[in-house]
């Protein structure tokens, strides 16, 4: 930089500009600086990415985590999707433990979560089921009281920071992982390119874990994937979450406590929907957040189409403002309420799902199929059924070496994705992938060549429930 550049603050670009040719733009080839190296690099710091990075680092691997926002947690924090649902089976046995349960305990230690008492998990007592259903749609499932947790998003951000720091994970926040690096001689994935305010940079790694949620790295490595999210399904919708504060909950509860009041409430809410508001909400259920209510909109869209995402984001804020205006004017207890926060991240549920060495599917799940390489055990959603066994092969993209997928883009069909791409389930995917990646990196073998029995033994030591 010469003296004139210092005085004016102007810095000349070191790269040639892109060239416009008709309707296309040609970007000149350029070298990308390798800014770091690791045994394991995880792209995406949501529930799956946190599970993967913490597990890998605690297993002794040098681990880097790349996250596009300024906080960790993804949907559970930035998305304001503050519910960890469906963690016990029909017998009330907790199946999703390990890192996920450690996170819940850390929240309990901070008085930063709420859930039905442990002794009621699995209860089918009609009075208990009715009581917890009216508290939260997540607290009951399959006609029983479920182990589901509402969390404080701000406390959870800090807890994720603590866990990353304690494990020795190197973080690159405000960094969008855009593509994987593939070795030209072996064809193996060996790192990732990311964009940030510092420009385009690269990280080399022995194993890459895609925990972006949307499988953002899959197209660039030639992995097959599905994008069908159906019509009217849960995963076909994106949500815009927001909080309304200063609700007089006592006044509201008294008004709707009678059968007549509840009937009138439902009638008025339907009027709100017809008027373009979206008064679908729930109490936050946390003692220190009295008067705070959680609301969300829903809209079907292609969740890897930037135009569709922009539309849902803008429509969400229109509906948010119509909702607060409607509630103030029509619902007792909301007269002095106000908007306090809307989610920095759009609540996305479904997009790419990798085609892995094994694809979880409804037929096998209904039949209670087991696997020798099971790395996670999940309760069934919906109408119930056998506990679902997740094989390690579902984390490996078919035909790709050096990469694992641990998020809602894990290999599963649409019907299974409807109830398996939830926050605690993604943590479990991540814990299995991170532990496996560390083993592969340390042994100098491919992700398909690790010792499955050793992986399962390590997961059990981490309090993961396996058959």
C-alpha cells in the first residue's frame, strides 16, 4: 500500500474483476489462501454442528467450527425455535441423551428451561395429559406426557459458547461455508472454502462435516440428494418466530378459563387469521419470563430458493405487526403488550436430504428394523411405533469420501424427516458424526473404514443410548 492509499483509505483490489458476457458473469480463477488446518472442520453451528464439533474436540481431534451467524445454536437460538421435543419413548424412557441431555442439565443449572416433571414422562393419565397439553403443544405426544423442554434462547447461546470454549473448538463466526475442497488426485473431500468480511478463505481438514441444515456442501461434491418436501407437510413450511411481552397472563387465563371463554377465544383467533394476522402462540413457560409469549408464522416455500426465503421473511414481519395489532384490540390481557423480538434467522425445516450409504425410510421404521451400526436411537413421532434405529451409514454421502452429514440433511426419506429433523435429534446426529470423524482423523482412515464397535463403545461412554 503506498502513501496515497493510506491517506485516502482506498485499497486496491488484488483480484481481477468479474467479466460480463451476455447473461453470464465470468469470475477469473484465483488462489484462495488456506487460513487454517484441522483434523475435523464442521460447517454450521446449529444443533447438529454443535453436537459434532463438541464430540470431535472432546475425542481429541483438532476441531474448527464455521458458522455464518454471530452465535451458535441455529434454530434453537437465532431461530427462536425454543423447544426440544419428543425425547422419550412410549414407556417414558429417555432415548436422546448424551450431549443433548448435558445441554438440558446446564440449562436447568441456570433456571433457564422448563419441562414436565420426570416422574410424569410416559404418563397417560387423562388429567395430566390434558393439563400439559394446554401448557404446550410439545408437552404431550401419542396420548402421553412427553419429555420436551422449552429453553431460554439467550442462556443457550452462552451455554453453547461455554461448551465450545471448554472443548477447545476454534470458532469462525460470521463465516459462511460455501463449498468443500476436493483433492484432485484422490477425489477425497479435504477442506472447506468460506466467505466472510475477511474475504474468501479456505480451511484444510482430514474430515469435513456438513451441519449446515440445508446440505449446502452437497452439490459441490457431487453428492446425490432429495429436495421434495411435499405439500402441507411440517417440513414444507418455514416459520418466522417473534416474542410479545407485557402480556397480563392472569387476565388472559381468567378470561379463557370457562368453556364459554375458550369458545370465544377460538372464534376470535379465527377472525384474526381471516384478517391476515397469525395469532398462533404459546406461553414461554419459563418462570423468569412472565408475561412473555412466543408466536410463529408458517408459510410453504422452497427453502433453498433465495427469492422464496425473502418473501417469507417479509411476509412474516407483515403478519407479525398485524398479529400484535389484532391481539391488543381483541384479546383480554394483550391490551398493553408489545413486540420485543423477532428471530434473526428464519425457521427453516426442510430442503436438501443427502442420499447416503443407507437412507432411513418409513417402511423399515414401521417394521422396527435394527442395524449393526446403530449410532442413535430415537422415539417415534406421530402415532408411535417401534423405537427407530439410526445407522452410521445414514451419515455418509453415497459416493463421497472424507465427509459426513449431521443435521436435518441426514439421509432419510420425506416421511421420516417429518418427525426426525428436530433439534435434539440433530444434536444426536452430530454427536455420532463428530465422534466418528475424530476416530477417522486420528487413525488416518476413511470415514467408512473406522471400527464401528469402537465408535459405539465411545458413544456409550458419552451417555448415548444405544441398543
